[in-house]
């Protein structure tokens, strides 16, 4: 296999693995956050405004980890610098 | 395939290029300014108010109450900046209901600019509120060892603000674009609706995080007394 094939295989494989592993951690973290928020809502319903707002802020923080992984996957698929270099070389030949 | 509206360039001259992001942002700014001017044409404090004034009052009171709940004293002072932040991001998400509209926040340039505004505004409001020396001393709280971590934290949370908004908006539009090539009409519509929901949530989160950062920089600090 020549270089361009290696680059393509590595990019595609890494893109899939990145988003897969990224979403596992995020799912576990957000599930735990929401579970604790629900139990504290059940204990103190009159603080629901604060709890809900803090829950959303916390969820956004955890979500940003998954979004970082998603952006890396998108870059590897759509804006891959190594692949554009290979294409430019192939077009120049 | 275009993942951001940056790649669609209308006009280029040297290094200046007019891409779709800039055009749509300026159109939105024009639209929001004209709408605000028209809606606040004849404000009344008593009697029957027009429905536009009532709508604006609802929006302003809701934003102010959220700012006060976060812990910002003198919420009115920060209302113009934070309220405009929320309205811009919310409208740029809601606009994806209009065909042919690509949200400017799905481009990293716009979200980086908005996060840069928040990054500049936090020390600005902090120094305005507390004075330069007391604000700089907050970077060494709780101990001086935390100084590099606090500084790095400032940069990293600005970066996270930009990435979070960009990732959410870009993924929403990208998924709809990909689904259109696979199963037209049903799933793209559902995903657009989901994109509207997540966009509004992200607008609220951007606004609340900016408010929390400013509140952390301007919160009143108790004076240390010898007896604690």
C-alpha cells in the first residue's frame, strides 16, 4: 500500500474511533449529571430554577468535550490537510 | 462540501473577501437594528401599550431576571452586552427556518469573534467594578500558585465557548445537509426542528456562561477581618 492509501485508512479509522469514544464518555457524564439533578429536584422542588439552570450549564460543559471530538472527526473527513496534500500531489503529476 | 458559510465567497479583492458569513451577519444586524428602531418608536408607560412594546418588555424582563438570578448585581448595566449576545445567537439559529439562510454562528469566525468579545469584556467589567489592582489580585486567589492556572483557565474557557457554539451549529446544518441526500423530506425536517431546539439551548448557554464569567469577575469581595 502506498502513502496515500495509508493516509486515507488512518483518517477514516481515526474519525470513526474519535467520535465513538468521545460520545461514550459524554453520555456517561451527562447521564450522571442529570440523574443527580433529578434527585435533588425531587428533594427540593422550590429550588428548581437554580437547579435547572446549573444543570444546563454543566451539561453544556460536558457536551463541549463531545463537540471537540466531533470537530476532529469532521476535520479528518472534510478538511483533512494530509489528504489535500496527497490530492494536490496527484493532480500535479 | 461546505461545512461553514465561510467557504462561499461572493467577492474577493486581494486579501479582503466578502463571504456569506459576513453578508448574512450584516443583514442580520441591519434587520435587528431596523426592527428595534421601529418597535421602540412610540413607547408608552401607561395606558394600552402596543404588542411590540409588550413583547420587548417580556424579553428584557426575562433577560434581566436571569442575570439577577446568576448573581450579577446591577444587572441593567450588563443588559445591553449580554442581551444582544443572546438575541444575536438566538436569531441566527431561528433564522435557519428561512430557506437559503445559513446561520453565521455555524462559522468558527463568528463564534470566535463572539467569544473574543466575552474574553475582552470580563476584565473590562471587572476593572470597571473593582479597580485595576483588586481585579488583578483575583488571579492569585486562592493562592499565588494558582496564578498560571487562572490565566490558562481564562483562555481555555474562551476557546471552549467558541468551540461549543460552533460545533453545535455546524453539526446541525451538516447533518441536515447529509440527510437531504439520503432520505428527503421527513428526517431533514425532524433534524431541522431538533437543530432549532439545540440552537436555542446553546444561545441560552452562551449567554449564561458569559454572565457567570462576568459575575465571577465583579462579585463583591468581603474584607478580611482578623477574626475571620
